[in-house]
C-alpha cells in the first residue's frame, strides 16, 4: 500500500501543536492522556469541535494506529456529546489529509459537527466565531458529558 508523496514533514509550529503546548488559547471540551477536543474557531455549525491527538502526526497517513484508535474513541464520545448538547438530529464527522484532500492545518484532526434536518453546514469562510459564543458552546458540551 502506498501513501501520497509529501512535500513537508510534521511541523511542530502548527496551531494545534501550539495549543497542545499551551502557547495558544482554546476552548477545551475534553481531554484524556492521548487526545484533546476543542471548539473549532471557524465553525461550520454550532457545536463544531475538533479532536486532536496529543502525539505529533501530520494526518491519517502517518498517525500511529494506537493514537488513531484513541482519536476515534474521542470522536465517538464527542459525537454523542454534541448531539445531546444541541438536541441535534445527527452528526457529521470529517477528516482531511494533505492539501488535495482539503487539509489546511497539518496536525491530524477530526471535525465533529452536530447536524439538523434541513440545515446546511455554513461555508468555511475563514471568519472566526465570537469568543463568548464558543465559550458558551464548550460549556454546553461539557455539561452534556456529565
């Protein structure tokens, strides 16, 4: 099995690596020994979270299997939590690998977005959400996990 050729190795200065080191702020929703879930600052829907591994990896092609397993267990936990917190009808789970696959930040991450019948995802405009709104959504999701 071959993997796509990469033009760059893992860059430990990416935004998620900086969040994991505490160099950048985030609205943390969940954390365990291998993963962290944070609010997406450019959400495509209310309650949009990102699940990231703590171990460095660029994407699906180089993440260690045990880290991928931990990420997916947290993804499932977050899917349940965001659906409960927002009384959603379902969820969308997305993972993008390499530029051709739509990846923009090169640290493995999985999007978990609560979804509602008849409501489309907002476009990815690059606009950041209001910090207070994100804080409120994070609290709502944490409460749904209790």
